[in-house]
C-alpha cells in the first residue's frame, strides 16, 4: 500500500453514482460501465459455449475433393468396364502413391472411358469417373465389372453416389456468423472445414471474494452458522453470464484483510489482482453493520461507486464500483443467497454482457397466474414461466411475439431463501402496488432452461 491517495479514471469521475437504483436504472448503468474486450483465438476443443467474434469463411471448397458416397467402384461411361488394379505406381501415370499407416499403397487417380476401380466411402473419385456403382450392384469376373440383376434399372446414372467438390460450400462462403454461441455442431463443422482454432469474444476474468466468519463449506451447519451457498455454484453461474472465474478467495469479516485483498499491488504474492481480473465479485459485507466492511474498504481505496444500493427487495444493499486508475470493477453482492442472485442478474449480467460486446440482456412482459399483494417496495420474485427462458429471451423482440407468455410467482422468496429460486426460470419485477391475477409485469429470464 502506498501513502498516495489513488484516483479513479476520467471516465469514472465523469459518471455520476446512481443511488437507490431502480431495476432498469441498475441494468442500464452496469451495461454502460464496461467496454468490449478484444477477441482471442482458442483451440476448437475449448470453444464450446464461447461467442464467435468474427465470421468463419471457407478457405477451400467443402468438401475439398469429389468423394464417393458408397463402397463400390468408380466407373467411367457405360459398362461393362475393365477393372484398373493399382499395383505398379512407378510405371503407370494413372496411379499415385499414398500411405496408410506404415504401409505404402497406391490408388487410381484417373480413369478412361470403359474403366473402373474399387473405391470406398469417402474415397477420392478419380478424374474421368462419371459415377460410382455401389458394391451390391456389381459383379467382378476375370478383370471385368458388370451390373448385376440386383441393380436399379439404368444404374449407374451419371453422378450417382459422387459427392462433388464444393457441394456444401464454395470458397468465401460464410460458414459461421459472428455472435454465434458455439455448440458441438458448430465445432464439428469447423473441424471438417480445416479449422484448428476459432476467434472468440474474450471472457472477462473474474475473482471471487467470499466473505463471512460464520460460513461452513460442507455438511449441516450448527445453529448460528450457515452453509456456503456461493462457492459450489457462483463460478458456474458467472460462466453462464459470460465471465470466467480464475480465482476464489475466502475472507473473514475483517476490514484490514478485505482492504488488502482489494488494493495490494499485482506484485503481491496473494493479491486478487494477480489474475489481472476485470471484475471482482464479493459476497456479504455490503450493509452497514459493524461486521460489514466492503463500503469502507472501497472508500479507503479511492474506488468510484457506480451503483449504490438498489431500490427494491431482495438485494437492496448491492453495489457496483470501480477500483482506481481503471482497475477492476467490484460487484458487491449481499450475503443472503436470493438477494445475491437478484443483484447478480441486475448488475452482473449487464456488465458481463458489455464486456462481451453484447447488448443489454433482454426482458419480456408476462402475465402472472396469481395475484401478488402490495409491498413496501418493488420486489423481484422468482417465477416459473410456461415457456423456457431461452424462448422468453426470443419473445423479448416484439416482432417475434405471438402471445403474452404466462408466469407463476413462486413462494419462498425471502432474501435468505433458495427454495423458490431453485424452481424458477425468470425473475418477476413486481411493482410496489402489487399486481392482479392476469396482470402483466416485466420478467428477467434466467440463463438456464
């Protein structure tokens, strides 16, 4: 730690703090705070679930050679045909050497009218071949090939069972469009096109600071202690939202230790900044009790508050800040699990989307299947929509909407409760005055089905 008081970056100084943010103000402020990270190239096996950063185009025709769709014979013209056997490549210009394992083999690369050669599925079709006669339709006899009685009438027709070069894609065709969330089918396609690596949007690196002296990491806690609800799932939750957790630290309720974790230079042996995180997520310590130290630690370090509390329940003590000199963002989640998940969806999801170059995560209007009473503030309740969260996200676009989807507000929605959230696929924004049965509210889709 140095004696000099650090200052925040110019952009942060120009950005006013949003105090007691509404749900939509919180989302907008978090999304506006971050900028897209540069792309990175990853091996194919590491790209499933990542977002493609630029288009992938065909560098060669696909397939890049004409191949056989059947085991049988490549033939030229009408039969019967003389069978060309690849035996003496050094003397016959129609034959070339290939290698399978350690054994050299030969193959026929060209045929003249009235000639045929054996071929397997996927094999290179020789130049001059006009069709492939499938194996069950041909009979060999004394070096001659003829069509047998099992063949279809007129077989083989020109082009039968030949997969032409370029049938699937021509050079320059866009094979995968930017913005695609890469799945196994994308990766298989990229592999057959000859790609070894793909350019993907870089995920922001995230460090977790899990605070609390009373937290047990396993088993059933004794009275006065609580089970850790964050460690087993928060890294995966962050990944679903577009981040990559590189480090997890557990910190007691100690101001000095917490401040050190946030501010020790990157040369420190155990600093959270050693991972060059773009985001630090803390759990607990966001309130104003004697055991809550995050706000003082941020103030002492010169951090700039972007969002200071939420004007809703659960999750109101949450905050979003940025460390000095364009340092990492700090997302302070409340200690109660549902409050933390609410804050992560309202502040963390938009921030991570902005890092990934994506727009503000979509919301959608839904009709509630039961009334919800008035409350002292806006509430975010777990809800179970009749449609999947993925479909709801699609329905967020007016042009795609057919009917208003319905959603059931779920019980057990206290800030310390996870029963309702464990059954949910949306968060319902319930206004302070409540909502009648059949009334419409905004829903925030959760990142799982």
